[in-house]
C-alpha cells in the first residue's frame, strides 16, 4: 500500500469538475483507491464520496492506494493535482 499526504491548492477545491476528473483518472487503475480526511475514508473512485468530504482550497487529505498498479495510480493522481493547480493560474 502506498500513501501520500496531499493538499488542495487550486481555488475551486475538489468539487464538481475537478472531482469528476479525479474519478476518471482513478477509475483507469485496478488498485483500490481511498481518500482519508480526518476520520472519514471514502472510495477514491466515487464522485459522491469525494464530494462528501468537502475538500476546498487548503484542505489536506491522505491518498491510500493498494494494488498491482498502485505506483502508477499515485503518480497519475499527483500529476492531476498539479494540473488542476496550474489551471487556476
């Protein structure tokens, strides 16, 4: 299992369109992908789960990935976070 602590740095947070892009990216992988914020853990491939976390700019969450393609999944999701941040500027 790989874990990463990530911070939301884009102005819109992980809502609507960014959450949809996250789910599209996460769904390309076979690994189990979870997002943990404080004591809440949701399926990282569920848009409703992600939206329920209310991740706004400055929110810190933990990405938990386990499976045969976990390294690639983490890299893709980290790259997406950077892309979303760069789209704001």
